[in-house]
C-alpha cells in the first residue's frame, strides 16, 4: 500500500543554526517541499540582511533544489520602509511574548504599543504568526492569551493571523469565530497529553511549549483535524536540542519530530480512518490560506515497518525506538 503526497509542507519549523542546522536541515528537505522557518535564533532574525543570510545558510545545509524555505521576521516595531524592503522575502512575521519560550527574551512586552506595525502588516498583506501564550499558570497560558487573539482579529479584520501550535479546545472554538484566523497543529499535540510527560517518570524529550494538555483538549484537536477543518494546517514545531540540553536540570523545551513527521501522521490518520484528509492537512490548506505555490515534489509513503533510531547524531527524535507502520520510500 502506498500514499502519494504532493508537495507536503511543514508550516512551523525550527532549524537552529551552526552545526545543528547542518545536521537537521536535510531531514526536512528530504521529505517536505517547503517549511515556514522560525526566526528565534540567538540573535533574532529581525532585518532583511538577517533574513537573506539565514535563508542562504538553510539552502546550503539542506542541499535540495525542490525545497522552499519560507522565511519569517522576528516581531518588533518596523517602519513602512523596512517592511517594504523585506515583504517579498518573507511569508510572515512571528510574534513571541517576551520570555515565553526559547529565544523569545526580546519579544513583545507591551501589546498596546504594536498597533502601528500591525496596521502596516494588514495593509501590506503580511501574515502575523503568533506564539499564543500568556505568563500565568502553565496549563492556562494559551487560554489566557485568547483575549489577545480576539482583540487582534477584531481590530485588524484583514490581517491574516495564525495561531501557532494550538493545544486547547478553547483555541479551536475561537478559530471558528474569525475568518481571518488560521492555526497550525503539531504531530505531538495530536498524540500526547500531559500524562505522557509527567504522569510517570518525567520524560524530558516530551517537554515542549506549549506544554501538552488534557485528553479532552487532544480529542478536540483531533476532531477538528479529522473533520477536514479548512483553516487548520500541519506545523511540526520540530525543535531539536542536543542531549546535554534535554537531560539536565532546567531542560530545554522542544520535540524533534522532523524525521518521523510524515510516517507518524500517516499512522495517525489511518487509525482515524481519514487518510483521505492527509494531503489537505499537510499541504493543500496551507497553500490556500497563504496563497503558496510550493516546489513540485512527490513524497511516497509505503506501508513498510521501520524502527525509529534512538538518536540522530546528538538529538533524540520523537518516537525513538518505536516501530512505525509507514515509512518514506527511498
């Protein structure tokens, strides 16, 4: 049995930089036609020069002519001239509340002060991608941030707002209220709950932000995805960290799913009896919402078991050691 995916896309991806970029980029470029690249590097990608330089590094590391790196800018208050200079080089601008996740220390602290940039983005049709968490109790952070989404959606009705890696039932409810709002959903939030992370011995490789939530939240995410919701796209939020940053006190947040994303999604959709929706989830909806024409690329999945390696270099993948039913054909 085979599945043919046309130009699959990862709409939320961390590739890091330096040696880590060299190690992980080929795993995405081999199985995806494009990916939305996150800008939260040690020195955030917040200028046209940094966008150009980082894209060049990604293309050199990925070594694929059939892959599009869709670049994002790190949100700050930009002038009209700055946005005009970079508009054709980016797919959107990524907003992080300050200090909420890896590499977000220079994020937004005062949401009342960003209206001018948002108005320019709306006028110039630059999407706003948001890590939507507030600073309260960890399980409530995404729920608390929904008020910000509501204000943004109503104040800027022609601004395409993307709620990144949603994890809660309440986020799905809000998505259904505004046509200018889309969302990405990760593989791991469709599979795990908080019980998998800390219900027994703590599993640092399942620690991510937003943190995995309750079974009822996972069920609502699955219901939305398996209904073919036309504003929910796949975004892996694959976020590699070396072992010494995961197996330590104060371990880093992030799940590395790039090499297993498509086979595990195929298994998940097959179990739900919705393999017919996989193409849409991993490509068609994103192309429609963003107006993309990705590189032509066919990825063939075959029903052939394989065991996920325990490590890819210094990084442990999601599902390490598991035997999956689907594999990517050579």
